[in-house]
């Protein structure tokens, strides 16, 4: 018999963590990994708008890492899990930092705040950056509320949002778009 996508076990507003613990779908842990899932979906949109094959492979690698982040957040920290889940390591953070450095070396120095826009792919990347920051804030809040979250998850999300900012500029320049500099409106009142 084929696997069915619906289980009906969540019909009362609860879901199971990896480890079997059932919690409300409104729980901050669900909000955290749901936001990481949303971020991963935005990476799919971005990949659909980027023609560069090498860059597309890098983005797919980040998507795979986001599944690791999601699995870390979806695991009950109080259970002894028999499942062998992949680990998030400093290597993924170093990969982001190397990519940031490589892209920044080809970009003009940033001296002002910039407004999102200029090319659809760049704009989608900015949206992903905002979702990434939200995921990071939720994980920090989890930590403050003393729900277990691995510190490397927060470090990874922080670095990923930096990566997304630089990536938005990189993609904009690849597509010959213009950065719009933020102009502060000063009131003369």
C-alpha cells in the first residue's frame, strides 16, 4: 500500500516532534522550524530565478543545510533519539563566510543603506533574508524561554542572513541592476 500524506493525527491542533512528544502546533518550537521551512521555500523561489549553475548548486547546498537546521529544531531535546540525524557543524558556517568574502571582493564598497529591489531575484533574496532574521529571532526567544536550541543553529542563521544580504547585492550586479541608496527624509519642522 502506498504511503498517504494525511495521517489525521494533527486534526486536533497537535503535532509530534522527532522523538514522539506531542505538542501544540502553536508551540514556539513549531514556529521555529516552520519559519526555517518557509525560508527553505524562498530558496526554491530564488533558485528558480537564478541562471548561474554554480550559484544554483551553492543555494541547493544551503537548502540541504536548512533541512538539517529544521531537523535539529524539530527534535525533542529530552528524548534519546535512535534516529541518526545529520549534525550542523562549523563547516557550514565557514562555507557561508567564504562565499560572502568571495562575493564581496567583486562588489563595490557599501557606504550607505540600500533599498531592496532592482531585479526580481535580488528582491526575493531580500525577502528570504527577512525570513531568516525572523527564524533567528524565534530561536533566540526559544533560548531566552529556556527551550533547548543549539547555539550553532543561531550562529548559522545569523551568518546566513549576512550571506543573503551580500548575495542580493551580488545577484543584482550580475544582472546589471542598480542599487537604490536609502535617502533619509529629514523634516524641517
